[in-house]
């Protein structure tokens, strides 16, 4: 579903905005996807280690999350400084990915009977 939404967003960006914004959207979706895959990998590693205090788990996940989000923020700010439409496109790609992600999670939760 994210690929379909990304494709539609790319087509809209190419038609109505500067071409670099469409490229930025693809970069943003790619960054969001890589961020999610790294998050899943780190979360799995923490779960596989077995018995750990919750404080240690929070510290490990928190530092990894802070590093990833700092890197993504740096990329976005750098792109905005170098080329405004490219930076805005990256932000749009990140936002589109998150919207699709939340919609998929909501669909699964509602399919299992909702929140009780």
C-alpha cells in the first residue's frame, strides 16, 4: 500500500511541483522505510537477549531511536538548506509513509476486534 501511495504522490509531485520535490518524496519514503527496518532489527535484538531490566531496554531502544531520528533530521535540514523543494519533498515522503503505516496498524487492530 505504501508503494501505491508513494507512486500517486510521486505522480502528483511531478505534475504540480518542481521535479526535485518528487525526488525528495522518494528519498523520504526510502528514509522512513530504512528507519522502520532498523527499528525492527534493534527491537528484535533486545527481545532475543532474554531477561533484562526495563530500564536497560529503554536505554538501548532510546539511544538507537535518538541516533536514527537525529540522522534523518540532519538529512532533511541539509536538503532544505541546499534545495527547498527537495527538502519539502523528503518531509512529504516521511509523512506519507507514517500515514500509511498508521492506517495499516489501525486496520489490523480493528480486524482483531479493536481496542478493549
